């Protein structure tokens, strides 16, 4: 009878013995209370407490944690925008008591400070400045949080502005503005390219005409030199200059007729083919040159009279 009575006592004693030990994981802190009053903070490892007297009040992670806060506010140019603020924080090992007992909901406390700072800073900026100065916003949030949360046992590691989301219509307008600016730049480049092509084409045409004129001048110079040599040769055999010129004209006349006749795609051309035609052509040329010389002499004499 006594043996049966001892078995429950032994079983209860074993349960109480095992309940005296507990394990704390790495990067974790445990608050121990005795009859509802704070007793101690236990760190990682196998720990012991007095059964039925001490109890585990709570556990706090000592790892770096992140809290994402989405804040909607208005910019200086009256644009509503949503900002996603990521706050990275950690419980200070030496202030676990403050972190556990001073704040009941630390996430709500951090969120309130983030809202307060963001809604104080962003309304001072235009929308474009919010994108450019997002690091300034993050620094302001971290500074405010650091000063406030250090007293509660929390250290703010870093704050980041991870997203800036304006109203959909504003984003569409910004995209249209950007597209218009790029189209304007593209049009300027196309205009510059077209202008360069026109200038280069004009330069090429000018160079072509210069070379063409130079070629014609060289051709005429060589023709004149050839005529001069021909006249000298004919003079040596007793033919005077006028007869030599007539002979050369007639020869050139028949050479021209021969060249026209040899071309297969030549259009219809009516030319005199008698030798007299060459003589008439020469007389007309001489008369034209004589008249030009007389007119030039007369104009030169008239100018000299006006000067006197």
C-alpha cells in the first residue's frame, strides 16, 4: 500500500526536477520572474530556475530585425506619395530589461516615430527631390529613432527608403514628360545629322565643280597648245596663219561629224557637212573676236576719259 503511494510522489518529483531546467537558444535572452517580480536575465545555454517559484516571463531575440513601414504623405508640390521605410534594429544585450519591460509594443512605437519624421520631412520637398534626397530622409528617420529608442534598449542599425510610389496618374505624367524630353533630344540629333549631310553634300558638289572646272580649263589649255603647235608646223611648210586656222577648223569639223556618226545612241542632229561650212564658221569666229576687241577698246577709252 505504501509503495503505490510513493509512485505518484516520485513521478511528481521527476516532473518538478525536469521543470527546473530550461534551454535558451543562441542570440536569445530570457527574462525570469519570481512571484511576478523580475529576477534575472538568462542568456544562451542550459539554465536552471526554482520550480513553482520562478517562471520564464518572456524571450527576446538579440538578432538584427527589420520592420517595414509604409507611410503616405504629401510633397511640397501637392503630390501624394507612398514611401516604404525599412528600419533595421537590434536589442542591446546590456539593456534587455528596458527592451522587455519599458515597451509593450516596440513595433508600434517605431512605426509612430517613422510616421512623424517622414510626414515632417517629405512635405518640405518636391516630388523630384524626394527621389534624389531619399538618403536624407532615411538619415533623418534614423537620427530621430536612435535618440528615442536607445532609452528603451533598442539600437537602430540602419534605415532605408526602399520604395517611393507616387499616384498612378502622376507616374504616367512623369513617363510622358520623360518620353517627350527624349523625343526632343532625338529630333535635335536628327536635325544635326541632316544639317551635316546637307553641308557635306554641298562641299562635295563644290569640290566636284571645282575639279570639273579645273579639268575643263586644263582641256582648253591643252587644245590651245595643240592648235598653236599645229599652226607652227603648218607655217614651216609655207601655209600662213589664216590658212592654217581654216584647215584646222575644217579638220575639227569633220572629226566632229565622224564622232557623231560613230555614236549609236545619238539623237537626231542636223549639221552642215560641206567644207564651206568650216570656212564660214571660222569667218564668223574672227568677226566675233574682232567686234569684241573693238567694244573692249571703246569701253577702255571711255573709262580713261571719265577718269581725266
